[in-house]
C-alpha cells in the first residue's frame, strides 16, 4: 500500500508538470499567432503607405490650395451672375420702397375715411323700453290653459320694475 501511495504522488507530480508544460506551450502558441497577425498588419500598412505615396506623388499641396481657391472664386462669380440675372430690370427700380409703402397706406386711409362718412347709423327709438315678460312658476297654470294676463307675485313684479328702471336709466 505504501508503494501504491508513492506511485500516486509521483504520478500527481508528473501530471502537474505536464499541465504546466501544456499551459506554457499554449501561451507560446498564442504569442506566435499574435506575432504573425502583427507582422501581417505591419506589411499591409506598409503596402497602404506605398499606395498612398504613389497616389499623392502627382499631387502638390500648393496646387491643391490653388485649385480650391479657383473653385471658390468660380463659385463666387457664378453667385454674382445668378444675382445679376435674378434682379428685375426696368420699371420699379427707380422708386423708393418706403415712399411707395407710405403712399399706399395713405390711399388706404383715405378709402377707409370715405367709407366711414358714407355709413348711416340707425336712429335711436324715442319710446321707452318694453316691459319684461312675466315668468310663471311651475305650480301656476300657464296662460294657454286659463287665458292670458296672469300676474307674477307682487314682490317679483317690484323687483322686475326696479330692474327695468335701472336699465332705462343706464340706457339714457
């Protein structure tokens, strides 16, 4: 049994060494893959730099600036031409717009004044205001049932008369 325990410990130690070795190999494999990827990226960046140099060989920064200035200048000329074409020629250019607006407002005011003088207001009647109609309570029979001429309570009549006097005084 002691011999089996010694072998077990020996195998566990070997297993630990093999596991460490495998981990180291895995780390080295990943490092090699990263190095290969970095090398490919570096080569492609070099190719891109060479291609950009070839493209830019015939380009001069001063020429580009000059070309952009020419484009800007031609756009300004085109804008001026467009503005010149769109301006009205002939009638109306010699008049001041503020003066024309003032004259228009004056003419409108004259027309309004003329309309106001032609307005005829109705005459005010000289007769007194009609009396207020009498209201019937829900318990009082309506005039259509028992004839006409029902009179509201005396208190209500006095209030109505007072209200009508105040209204007549206010209207005159």
